[in-house]
C-alpha cells in the first residue's frame, strides 16, 4: 500500500517564500480546491492519503515534500534551506515516526526534499539555494548503510532539482537541460520538456501513471506519444508559490512501516500506526 502524506493549505500561503518568481496573488479557496483534486488523483491511483492539519503560521507548509526524505528503511529529517520553513519538519517527523525510524541532519547542513531524486538505489541531490554540500554529505552518510549511492548535481535557474528533472518511467527521466547538468543522468533515457514549457519537468510517477500539471499540454503530448499514461491536474495556484506536482506529498510504501523497533505488517489502515502518545493530530486518514 502506498501512503501519501499531505497537508492542508495554509490561509497565509500568500506570504510564501519566493526565489525565482515574482509575487502574484494566490486565491486561497481555489488552492484548497486544487489541493483536494490533487489528493483525489493520488487516491484514484491507489494511494492512501494521510492528511495533516494546516499550519496557519507557516505559509509554505503545504509543500510537505521538502520536510523529509523517506526511503524503505528510514526517514531523514533535514535542516531546510529557508529558515522560515524549518518549523514545518516537527509535525511531519511526528507523523513519519510511526512508519520509519528517523534520522536528522544537523547544521551547517541545509537540504530540501525537493532537491532529492531517488531512482532505485541511486539518489541524486541538487546543489541549489536550499541545499548545500554538507547537507548532501550528511544525507549520504545516513543512506549509505542501506546501499544507496548519493550524487550531487548542479542545478541552475530553478528552485529544486525536481523542478528540472523527475522520473516518468522505468529508467526514464523528464528533464529541462537548461536547468540541470544532464551528464549526471547519462545512464537513463531522457525526455526533454517542450521548448515552450520549461517548468514541465516536475512530474510524479505513481505505478505506471505520471501525474503532471495541466498547464503543460505540449509536454503531456510528448509523454503520451511514448505510451506513458498521464493524469493531469490543475496546480496553477501553487505554481505561483514555486510549487508543482511532487512537492505537495510524500509518497512511500507502508509495507515496510516501522513502529518503535518492530516492523508492522502491510495492509493495515494508516491510522493504526499512529501511537496514542504522539502529539500530532492527523486530521483525516482515508
């Protein structure tokens, strides 16, 4: 069973951090509707949604991907690159400790989950405004005992590595070569985004389907021409906040769920993993 950890939209999202985009008004109610449709899309693809409450004082908190790196064996909680966002990790860590043992990065490391692209046992990490070399080194130290090979990748012109490159199939990546050093991915088949859609490289692979923003029809057409099944969703309000498809969820397999020092059998409802001693209030599990 795949779990999708999400968080409700903060009413203060208009105060979000921006690095590459000019500020535009975000329609909060429309963002809430788009987020609900995004969750519905994931659910239709077999993902069980675990939704955290909104964080009213943390404008970017809906972008949960940045708050943790979850692999089958462990969850790594980073020191996020933007100081204003660092309080977001506490509630996410509280939720994830029911599924995985936790490891923590320490300053001077900085790292955002949106900079981490895992393809099998290969982990590519973007060197960006939000992620530094110490963050990559500490992440590598936590993952190496489990056989993961971590590689730093230079990123320019966008916020995170996953803005420039994501997986869309077995051994296949969608990429904007203007934003990332493509030589790092020489072993993979690369599909270039449409020239007029530079932001289209952020996609989410769930099983055999790829979830993409509806704002990039030409790139969607390129993928479908290759036989890739695409589910498009409207995330236009989140794009104003430099968000996309992957950033609003943390997707992981519950069949390797962790509780204390014990492995929990697969197939259980997500709510059963949440200890009564946890201070976290999960608003909905379904």
